[in-house]
C-alpha cells in the first residue's frame, strides 16, 4: 500500500515550513536514513531523512513551496511491487482542498472590504494598499481611489504608470465616501499621510531588486521586534584590558599546538561569561511575568552570522568546560551553522548570549536581548589605547564590552556586579583555567 510522506515537525515550535529543495525525484529508490529533502523551518534549513524503504511514486509539493503545514502530505512512497497506478486519486483529492483553502481564505477578505461601510475602506486606502509615494501624490491630484487601481509593480504595488492610465471617472468611489459619516474621512486622512508600518511602500523609482524573505529572516525580524517592544533594555558598558588574556592565549596555543587546538579570544570570553554568570545568579535568569526562572548552569549562546541570517549555537555548561573543549565545540558548531546543519537542540535554549563584532573592527555596540534570555554581552574590538597602568599613563590593548539586561528581571546594580566579575576574569585570566 502506498505510504504518505508528510511534512515533519523539525523543531518544537514549527507549525509550517518551506520545502526548500527535493534531493530525490519520482522513480528514485530510497531507504531508511537517505536524505530526501531540505526543509526550511523558522530557525534553520534542515535535512529530511527517509524512514521507510521504497520508490518515490509521486511528488505532491514542489520545491520552493512556502507555508507547508506540518502533517501535510508532500510525496507518496511506493513499496516493493507497487507502481504509480496504485497511488490512485485519493492523495490528489486529499491535497486539493488544501490548495483550495488558501484561495478561499484569500477571497474572504475581499467581500469583507466591499460591504464594510466606512472604517475598513479607510484602512484599505491607507495602510493596506501598496503604492509608491509618487503614485499616491498623482492619485490624490486626480481624485483616484487607489483601492480600485490594479498595480503592475513588484508584489502588485501601484506605480506611476498605473495611476496615470487610470480614468478619473473612478472618482465615483470618493463620492460615496463623501456621503459616509465624518469619522471615516478623519480615519482615512492620517492613514494616507503615515501608512503603518512604514515599510509597506518604497520609492520604486530607484533601481532595485526585490528578494523574498526566508523563514529564518522572518523569525529574526519578528523576535527582535518583540524584544525591543516588550523587553525594557538597560545598557552597562565597561572597558577591559586584554594584555594578560592575549599573553595567556599565546602560551596556551603553544602547548595545545600538538593537539591541533588553536584558541581564539572569543573562546576565552565564552568561558569568562559562563563563570561570571554562574557566580552572578541574579543575571542568569528568565522573566516569566509572575515568575522568575533562575538557572544554576550557564549555557552561553554565541551569535554566528550565516548566509541565511543570524543563529546562536550554544556552549552548554560553559563555566565548567575547559577552554580547549569550548574551542573545539565552537569551531564545530559555527561550521555546521554556516552550512545550516545544526540540530534544534544545538541552537534552542541558552541562558545568556555573547555577540562579538570585534573581528569586524567594531569598537562598541549595544546588542538586542534574545528572549527568553535575560541578558546579552556585546564585545567590541581590542585596540591599543592610552590607559592608566600602575598609576601612570601608558598604552594597553583595551576592549569595550556592553551588557544589555532585561530590566524587568535584572537590576542595574546586579548587572554591574556581573560585568565587574567578567572584567576581573579577563584581566586576570589564570582563573579561567583553574
């Protein structure tokens, strides 16, 4: 009997995903463990393995398809002795409503917009109609209702040529609006002046390309927006002398060379943050509204830039791991992150984050907290600066670090104590290998 291959849930939060790429085609034979497809979740692009053995009889969802619900049938697998004729029409019929349902949903808003007498029409003119600023100005001069104009620009955006070719006779719509109650006009005016959100339009007279957002980029945008809107950030900055840490790193790398281990400054900073968090439990927390979760272990998420967006693989129990172990784990995690091969448990969770932009020459920055974590440490570049050494002005290698703390959960004094400990560990780094 044909086997239905369904869209898997590749992470605990996954409800739908993009079938990014098929690695098999109809007629191919697969066995358990074979990679059949690449699926883009809200976190990463992951490989989908076959569970059963058989022949791919029919591919029902084409590669590149977005918003495929978890559990939807994406292909049919034929067992030994079966052929394509045994598939029958059942799967196709089962899938048909799934394709029709979005159409029905897409059609549903249109009837709503038509009968709505006032406020919905104003909303449609103001914030939902996609039009360039130039097209809006021309439409206003001609008395055109943009909701009745079909756009020919990217994603149906109304551009200059659309409003120039539209007939002013469409002013009949504004006439009916004039008969509507005054509150409607009041609602439409501000919406036209300041569409919300501002990103619903752009100046399409400038040469440009339009790139579809990946699920990962959408998730980054959503989570960071929520973080800045919902989490009150408090920022604390400290300058840290790196000379002793750099010397220790050089000595350790000489001794570890035979083992093929080469420590980076970031490896030592991960260790220092782990120790500082474990010894500053008030900063190793998650705020839950009416409750506070206080962690007894420091799992440090480390920001890694990938072609598809930022991801934060985790060094578990960073305070109690040796720096060589941290270095090996970090190289492995970062390498697989850039290839979209991380497992969900390798990037989901963490108690605090570290973001190091020093390698790009950035002197100082303020990072956005990664919910539900309570803090993130932003590390800048180490550079030669005038510095007071032994009560005398000298030159030292100095790094600026800025902690972003969730002020609902972490008081400024507690954040300051944690940064003070972090600074002490970096400036006297022998404690990191004790």
